[in-house]
C-alpha cells in the first residue's frame, strides 16, 4: 500500500478537511516560531478526539510513517516541526480544546491537549481558582506542548514547573493504545510513575491527549517591585531575604542586567528608566497575598526597607497600581524582543543552583570577554529557579558574522554550566537544537537509560524521530 492509501485512510478517520496536504497550507506546520528553520511534511493531520489520535497513530505504525506531535508550535528548540525528508506527518492537537472537567473541591481541571494555556488559566479564574503556569507564549501554546516540554515560566519559584502541576494524563502510546491515566490524586504510590515519562519527552514516546492539572486558591492581590542591586551576589542575598521574609507569598524573582534594561529602553522608547541612576543589576519581585493589596504592599515594603537599611539595595520602587506593575513587568518581558531587534545572538537557557549564580556569571563573563573582546552579554532570567537566559550578542558593528562563533561560545558557556553541576536546557527542552550538545554533558549511563526507554516504548522510532536522542 502507498502513501496515497495511507492519506486516504487518515481522511476516513478525521474527515478530508483535516488532512492538509497542499504546500501553502502546510507551511504553518513546517516552520518553527522564530522562522529560523523549516521542515517538510507529508501532511498535517488534525484529529478531533482521542480515539481519532489513536487510529492515526495505528495507521502510522502500519505504514511506518513518522509522526511529529504539534501543539501551539511555540517551542524554541525545533521539536515541533518535521525534518526535511517529507515523509512525516505533523499531528496537530489544536482541535482538541475541550475542558472536560473542573473539580473545585479537588482543586483540579481536566483539559484536552490542544487547550491553550490561556484558556485553562481563564477557566480556572472563572471558577475562582488559579492555574499558575505562566509563559509569555500563553496565548498560543497548548497544555500538551507545556507538558511535553515541562515548561517553566515566571511562577516556578512558588508553584513548580508543568510537571509539578500535573496529576494525571491520557496518552496515546506509540502503538496506538489509549492509556487512561486521568487521575486527580495527590498520592498514588503504585509502581513506576508513567506520567512522568511522558512529561518532558517532547513527543518522542507517545501523544498526550488530555491532562488533569492542579489548581490553587486564587490570591486576592499581588504586588510587584523592582530593586536595583550592585552585583549578582547582592541579588542572591535579596533572594534569600525575600524567601525568609515572604515565605510562600513570593511568586517571582527575576534578574535583569543593566545591559538588558538599556536594550529594552532603546527599542521600546515608550518605556522609562525606573530609577534616577543606573545600577549593574535589577531584580523584579512579585508577591501574592490571600489577604489584601495593602497586605501585599506592606510585606514588600517591609522587606525592601530592611534590605535598604543594611545597604543591600541601591534603590527600589514598588508598583502602586496594576498598571505600574505591568509596566515593570514589561521591562522584563520585552528583553527577548529588544535583543532580537538589536541583531542576531547566541542563546543559552541554562540552570545552575541559585547559590552558584553569582560565581557562574562572574567567571563566565570573564572567560567570554577574554576570548571574544567586545561581546555583549544579555543576562536575565528566573533567578529564583536558578535559570538564566545567558545570551551573547555580537560586538557592536560586527553583525551576523559573529554567529560563526557559536560553537566555541557554546563550549565556554556549557562547560561552565557543567562545572557548576547545572543543565544546558532549563526549560525549553532539547528538540533537534540541543540534541548533539547534550551528548557531551549527560553521562553514558543516562543516555543509555534514555535510549532503552525510547526503544521499549517506540521500537520502530516513529514518535518524533530525531528529537531529544
Ligand atoms: C514568546 C515565547 C516565550 C516563551 N517563554 C517560555 C517560558 O517562559 N518558559 C518555557 O518553558 N517556555 C517558554 N517558551 C517556549 C514554549 O512556549 C513552550 O515550550 C511551550 O510549552 C510549548 O507549547 P506548544 O503547545 O507551543 O508546543 P509545540 O511547540 O507545538 O511542541 C513542543 C514539543 O512538544 C511536543 N508536543 C506538543 N504537543 C504534544 C502532545 N500533545 N503530545 C506529545 N508531544 C507534544 C512537540 O512534538 C514538540 O517536541 C516560550 C516561547 C515563546 C515563543
């Protein structure tokens, strides 16, 4: 039987409208978010139910057609697009957008994989609850994609990443069986934790079709502050003081270097510098209160006054309205776009223990400046989680030719990450972008165990082949 037979059988499963084969319509499924690379698909198939996903996976097995699960296609490591061979099917989950259950008393929501993150956040909010996963891509990324990449974002410090927010999964396995694992249990010690195999697997082991997620009481108020600090070491001291003083009310702790802030002010002229004087680093803090706005603001003020009295801060500002809070957040959220507007750069999404961040930055900055004089380091990120976006822009007026230095620059940065017992991918995953790089940094035992799991669950290597491993 031929590819045409395969596609006709897919059409019988989903209806002809949901098997996309014309070149123009396929482009959106073949290109990644930043439009840096493009693959080639045999077709994009858009099933509308778990049963349809299972039937398509079984057809892929029967015809030995590789399959690339795709959600919002906002992933940053090229995991959601096919390779160039043109023989893979993109399996889009975007039609599966039903919220199946909201169990207020159990504080859980069960959502299909194609639900947008923002949709789930809104459904929780409408019920007076909070689903705390929060990413800048939340209007486009999906629950299936969030779980498959174990997404992080800005509230990990308080609530954990996507893995920690998931209680149960429904999965179509690589051979087309449906695993009904949608339990809303906070305790279940009954053998191997299968759900945690599929979470973070980037679609290489099976297709997530639905998930039961944890909800939390919605805080009554939140408060945001920006503090200016002289060094990453001062930022670390502030982090520890904030944890001790604020306890679980502390929800965000973001580090911003002055170079990042200057980039944002240059490319977003409507934004103002929040302080009279510049400082080498800034920290954006957010807290949530279950009491009141006054309570939230009082807690933050108390912390910042104490730290100021001990000369730990250069300056600080507390947002007095949600609009001001948004303005402070936009200084953080616009860094990536400002950096892109400045020119191409070499990106790293790294994690080290939070306690090692000052030493990591000091040593790595020095190494890079020694080997690549004039390079500009764009250092910012979720310091509370030990996660930095540590990107390198070209020296002024050298342009894209600097990108040729990617390999030696990666070596310096990732060797440093290794030295501090860190991770070369904190929240974006491996995809194809980091799959070779990870072979340098994971032990043979880890790689062999991962390969053993892959071969056991997907013996014909049809689930998102070429990604992760
Ligand atoms: C502006 C912007 C900001 C971002 N900020 C953050 C951030 O703060 N933190 C962070 O962690 N990430 C961030 N990301 C990256 C990205 O948004 C996340 O990785 C997100 O979780 C991907 O979801 P998606 O639905 O777009 O998945 P996709 O990009 O479609 O897929 C990602 C991977 O998951 C697999 N996959 C998708 N759906 C399924 C499924 N149902 N079953 C099995 N496998 C599946 C794909 O094959 C692919 O390997 C950001 C991206 C952008 C563009």
